[in-house]
């Protein structure tokens, strides 16, 4: 059976891993990644399309300059994209988040195993926790980078606006606000770092104790050496 200290430390890491897993599920499920105001100019009037969307679905509204508002519509992100690069980037972000979800699940399993037992395999201990939490954090950071690239480089919001409403004319400007679904990913990264730090402190303390028990004889008291 593991010691009380090990149980407490790995239980704390297990909680952070579970929270990370839940947060990734929230990020995938919610559609508040981005709110955009996309403006188009035409010969007769100017049109502004308001969008709120995530990785799978979103809502859009159209406002004409004279004050006319078209009723809100719900759309599927993949169906509204004609730009291959934008579509492929969204797919890549989804795949990356699914992989991070699996990494977080494995990390939760490893920490839970160490709460209740002392596994013989080295990789099932701290090294495994370091590996899966680091991988999860790197994947989440990659997703955080790819999404703004999709917005700025490939014009994701403009593509979605054109998919929502036909006959839009020249795009003039856009304003973007990242939603809580996007910023939650920062919290996930912090949770992964917290898991690594907790296990590092446990592993460091265990290593120091082991070294102290293996002190060479020259560090022993003189009376013990004389004896």
C-alpha cells in the first residue's frame, strides 16, 4: 500500500487531471469560442453579420444599415465552409482536442493507480504522469495557436458569414472577441502544469530521502566510524 504522503499527493494530482478532462469536454461541447462582427459593403447599403460559434455549430444574425434585422439562424460550421484550409484547420483542432482528452484520461488513470497501489513499472509512476500531462498541455497550446491562425489567416468568420447569408458583397472589416470556450484552454494548461508540479515535489522529496538513507560512510558520525 502507498504511504499517506504519496496517497495525498497523487490524489491531488488526480483531481487536477479530472478537472482538466472535464474542461476539455466543455471546450468541445460549447460554441462560445468566437464572437465576430463582419461588415460588408454594397451598392445600396452596408450589412453587418453577427456570429457566435464554436468548432461544430454557431448562430448568426444579419443587420442592415437602415436598422432591419434578419432573424437569428443556427448553422453547422463544417457545412458553411468552402475554404479548404479553414475547414482542414477546424478538423485538425478537433482531432488535437480529442487527443488531449485521451491524454488527460490516461493521466487521470495513472494518478488514480498510484493513489491505491505502488505499481512496479516505472512508466506507471511519476514518469507516466509527466508524459501524459505534458502531452496534453502541448496539444492544448497547439489548438490555441491554430484557432487564431484560422481566424486571421484563412478568414474563418468571413467564410461562415458568407455561408449563413447569400448575396453578401465586399468584405470591409471584422471585429473579433474570443469567448470563454477558448480561454478555458488556458485553465487546462495551468491544471496540467499543477499536476506536474505536485508530482515533481513528491518525486523530489522521495529522491532526497532515498539519497539521505544511502549516505556514504565518510558522512557518518566519527564515533560510528571508530566503532
